[in-house]
């Protein structure tokens, strides 16, 4: 069972949505949004596989708690996650944790996932098991998958490679766009990161700025009317 919204301008505050299916290895979406200009403020989304499904259009998540295991933030919306707790849980036997599975299909799509000022850590059930459970920032669901982590805290659970192929399939590694910019924490080191053609360790603030609220989802034109606080650009 899961909740879903469509339409335009949906706003949720102080709401928690959970899919209580366990980590048995099946899709268990807690929430799906296909609402353009939608905002989620201080909300919680909890599950295991495929917890949060930002399906399409422009969305903004601020100070939310998102927990899961396999591809637990997936979809093809244009999304900025700002000041969110992104928590990996203990998966089922033989599974790895993949935080994102962004589904951009075409290079002309303006979609992707941007994480800014987020805390990427282990949830309570994974603490103490991070050495035995591989956790990655994401894997490419579609050929032009696009995901950026910037100005965020990445804890020890993130493997040195950072990112992983889709079930060993190397297709799309030259067409995806995965990037990191000015993150910190023990999982943020770039020395061991994947050397795919589509992976970028951003050094130019102008490039990173393309994934801010102001530029990526044009938030300055619609977020002020929602009353939800946000940061328009970079701080570093």
C-alpha cells in the first residue's frame, strides 16, 4: 500500500508515510509524486525497496527523513532535496543498498536528483553493520540517469567507489551524469570513486550551481509563495 499525488502545487508538512512491507526484496513504494511544483516539508518517508518515487515534474523536499534500502529514492522528476536525512537501512540477505536510481531516459530531459545540505547516514538497524553491507549513492536506472550530491555530509557507510552499475550492466556509464561537489564526512573522499566517463568530481561552482534550487527547479519563481524556507544557491 502506498500514497500518491498528481496535479499541481501539492504541499505536505509534518507528515509521515510508511510502507510496512519488510526487506524481502520486492518493490514497496511508500509515496509517489507526479505533482508539478510540489513541496514536502518536514515529512518522513519510510520503507525498504523503492521507498520514495518522485515520478515526474518539479519537486522540492526540505528537512525530510527518507529511509530505505534498494533504490529507495527513484523516478524521473526534477528534484532538489535540501537539508534532508537520507538513511540507509539493513537490507535483506544478499542485497546491497543503493540510495538513488534516477530514471532519465533522454539527454534533453531537464530531470534529475540534486541533494544539497543533506545528511547521508545509516539508520539505526544498519549501524554496526555498515562494514558487511555495501551502500552506494546510486545506480543508473536509465541510460541518462542524473544525480548530484553537493554540500552534504556522507558518513562511513558509503563505499569508496561511491556509485555502482545496474546489476553489473555497464550500459549508460558514458551517458549518465553523476557528480559530487564540496561534500564532507568520512564517506566523501573522491580518491576511490568510479572512473566512469559520466562521473564528475565538480570543481567549478558554476557547474554545481546548475543543480541548485534557483536553476534546477526554478524555485525562486514559485517556492516563496509556499512559505517553506529554502536556500536558493550554493554556500561554497
